């Protein structure tokens, strides 16, 4: 047994350079380690760090604009309902879809009570129109 270990040790001692070189280019399945890939990723992160920060800031700005736009649309729609304007089912569906998008853009714990009461009112009117069948229906003109 000692003789086998000695032969293996000698062989490893003589060929350690080749083994190290192969380790740079070969991934062994259980051990996911590739020094060149790691080094290139590190260099890439250093080179693109500022750009990534700018993209994150732009993404936050776009999300804030979308939230403002959705909030304005929902508040205007709710206001039109308060003044008894009638709307089609499709218009209601569009506003309710915007509500789903609005909540996907919201941060955890973020609240807007004005928006919440407006969308709640829209939902109540929607349910009443659905129950009574009183959505605005636009007649389709027949071609002559």
C-alpha cells in the first residue's frame, strides 16, 4: 500500500504543472471551479458596474412613471364613475388589469389609500354593472 501511495505521490509531484493547467480548462462535475471563468466574470463586473447602476436607476424611474400613469388612469376612471358616466365592460376590464400591473410594481409594504379607495369603488361599480347587466354597449352599425 505504501508503495502504491509513493508511486502516486511521485507521479503527482512530477506532473503537477500539467494537472494545474488542465484544471484551468476542465470542469470536474462535482467541483464547479474554473479560475478563468471566475476571473473573466470579475473583470466584466468591474467594467460594467457603473452601467449596471445606471440601468437600475433607469428601471426604477420607468417603474415610478408607470405607477403614476396607472394611478392617474384609475383615479380619472373612478372620478368619471362618480359623475355617473357609463363605461363598457372592456373599459372596466382594462382598468382592472392596470390594477394588477400596479400591484406588481409596488414595493413591499407600499400603500396608497387614495388609489385603494378609487380602485375599490371601480370594483363595486363593476360588480353592480355585471349583476344588473348595465354596462354601456356601443351599437355596431350595419353596412349598407
